C-alpha cells in the first residue's frame, strides 16, 4: 500500500502549513503532492516555499498565483482578468528569494504518477489538453468552469486516469465523473475556520481511499498579523477569512 498526502492553495499561510506538515509526519506518508498556489494572498511566501522545497518526498506543481508572479518577474504578459491583483503580486515578486524564484521556474504544471498500475492526474485545475501549455496570461485555469459533472465531462486526455486531484477552487469537492474520481482538498491556507485542510489517500492494488483532513492551527494569531501588516489589498484578503 502507498499513502500519499495532497495539499493545495497554501497561499503564504505558514502557520497552516506548519500544522499540516507536522500532522503528515505523524501519519507515515510516503509522498506529498502540492497542487500549486503556494504564494500570494498571505504574508509568508518565502517561508512556505522554503518548507516545501526542503522536503525530499515532496513533488510540487504550479498554480495561477505562482505563474502570475513569475510572469511579472520574467517581464511576460500578465492576465488582464487579474489586473486588480497586480499590486499584490508585485509586492510578492519584490520579496521572493532568488533561490525560490529559480526553483519555481522549473516546476511542472501537471504531475501524472502511477501507483499499483493506477494512473493519477494532479493539476492545479482541470483543463482540456489543448490548454496544458497555454500561458498564464490566457487564464488557462479559469476556462473549464466551476467544478461540476457538466464542466468536467468534456475534458480530454484522461481516459486512463483513475483519480484527478486539483485545487484552485478553495472549497472541497469529491465526485465521480466519466468513471474517474475528482477530488479537491480545499484550500489549505485560505479557509474561514481555524483549520488547515488537506487530504490523505491510501492506495491499494484494487483502488484507493480518500480521507479528508482538518488540522487546527494558530488561526487568530495569523489573522492579527495580516491586520497589522502593510500589504496591498489587505481588506480583500481579510474578507477571504470571514
């Protein structure tokens, strides 16, 4: 049996990530998969990236916030639909360590591991195969529509896949579509309750078992730090946690 952990949408919340990594360590997980949006929103992008990059059993892919900040750093087109987020992403970009930037640039958008001959598809948000290499300025993560049977049924390139794990939408989701399971743990770092969310999946030769996890952390301490911080779009960020 393999036991893997799925984390997503940490969004610079080091308090939540620290609690989750401690919980994962206590549960004898073989591999950890991070499904993007490590940075943005929160105060601790560098600290989050350092904690993720130092783990040997961690695999990471990029999300829209990660790629949007990289677009700024690379002087590439930025998503026009997110123009209101530019001041915040500039704030993040100006503070990222060069070592972290270099590693972010080399991360994939998709990971397709296989366990016991079962194929999994990990991506920040499900999209058609024609969008896999589409630049972030074209909003590839926002073209599929909200998580639903209607929006996910037309997705191609997933015929041999048993499980699709995704993030982006900060709510939790688990449903069957076209003979495959779609699972979103919900945002680890952007949740209006004092819990960090992630998923544990036990994989056996004949199937898998998904176990949603809720880990308490220092939520109110983190909220106080955001309130006292000089950060662009602070009121919008605080509203995410109400």
